[in-house]
């Protein structure tokens, strides 16, 4: 296997918090067991760390600093903190027409910057590849609370901060629709591309865009939604990453129907952990990766949730291990097809 394939294999960002036994409650013993098993997986480049608004970790910053693998290169996602704030302020977000709510969102990202510095200072290196931002607040056809102009204004301010080596990456979430009730309902992708492009031109920076596979499929109610979005951002030369998170179009008793619940992939090869109704099949993963040039991506990753809530750690680790195995095979196929 040549070096270019090796670059694409064994180097994934893993949103491991979604499969953690402590997603909603805290127990150091089970989290330590989970992390120790996680570190044994050979294909993790780093973690997608959730930023909830107050620190590096929702329960214990020091625990994370002591247990994170110092060799990992990580992504900090501010989606959790955004969704948390939207529960109390429906106007919260970088694109908000409410100046107070927009300023509150900027404060969230200033705290995220402090979290990046804290991790870097502890590890003695630049340990964060990217920081995921969003174009919240949520919109509906009857209540559009987001503004492209306000989003651009926020991007210009964020771009002026020293992010200590981390790249600012706008994570596209499903946009509001005339036909479907959205899960997130943020700005349309075209508006996000335009805003990020204009901000880059004005500040001479290189902010990017990442596509979450499930959220694009949810928005379009079609697996081609992810392919279309990946292709569109790739053509803009701002595609930074793809996070593979699954979804189903059936009424699944665990993961719901068209819900952003990070469903594992469908059955493939000889993997042990999968979900029968998942739309994230090998064929659909491959079509998505074929829609861009993998070599230009900053990262590829997975974010999957372990359901039921009382799932054993073996299942939680196995879901990540098997999804990585699928990605290894598919990325190799895509590389060979493009040689």
C-alpha cells in the first residue's frame, strides 16, 4: 500500500463523546474504562471534543487533561453549546438578528478559544485541528431569525482572534425547509458558503466548511443530500472535512425517523456492530467520498451514538471500531478508483 493510501487510512476524528457511557451523567470509573479501550484503537487521529459552554469537558476538565492521549489531534465542536443555549434563547447564534443573542454567541466562542488554549497549554503543543461553529439560530418558514449579514459580521470578528493553530470550520446543519420540519433549521448551505467565502476574502484567512453526513441527508430527506452538499462545498474549495454520522428513514424504536441521533452504519462486510435501517451504507459512504478529492480534506471522521443508554462498553467501543473498519475499506476503494 502506497503512502497516499496510508495518509487516508488510520487517521480519523472520532466523536467519541456520543458513544461514551457518560454522555448525560458522570462516573469516572466507567469513563476511564471507556477511554482506555478507546486508546487501543489504532485508527484514531483524535477526538471531536464537545464544547458545552464552560470548559473542555462537561463534568471535569482536569480528568480530560489527565486522560486524553497527548498524541491526538482534536476537533472542538461548539454545536452542543449552541443547542444548549437555544433551549433558553431561541434567538441565540452567530447569525442572529437579535444583537444581544448574537453577542452572547460570540461570548460562547470566546470561551471556546480559552478551552483551546487550556488544552494546548497542558499538552505543550497545538492540539486542536479545528473548531466547529454554526450559523444558528433556528429558522422556520414563519419565523426566520437568522441573517446572512449578521453571520458575516460574526465571522469577521471570530477571524480576528488568535486561534492558536486551530482552523475555524463552519459545520453545516440541516437548514429550514418549506417541506420538512428541521432538526436544527440553521442557514441554507448556499448562504453559509457565501458568508465564509466573503469573510475569508476580507480577512485573508482560510475558514472552511465541514459536512455532517446525516444532517445533509435529513435536510434533503434523501441520501443524495450529502453527496450534493459535499460536491457543492468542494467546488467552492472550502471543504475541510466530512463527519460520518448516520440516520434512518424508517420509524426506528431506538434512533427515530429522520432524527439527528448519530446512527451507526448499516451492515457491511463482517462487522459486528451495525444498524439494519441505517441509510449510511457502504455504497452511500463511497458516493459521498467520490464527490470530493479526499486528499484535500483536513480530516474525515465519525460521530455515532450507542443506544440503548445502558449499552456495555464493549458495544460502545465496537461501534467505533467497526465504523472505522468500514471507512478504511471504502477510502481505499475511492483512492484506487481515482489513481
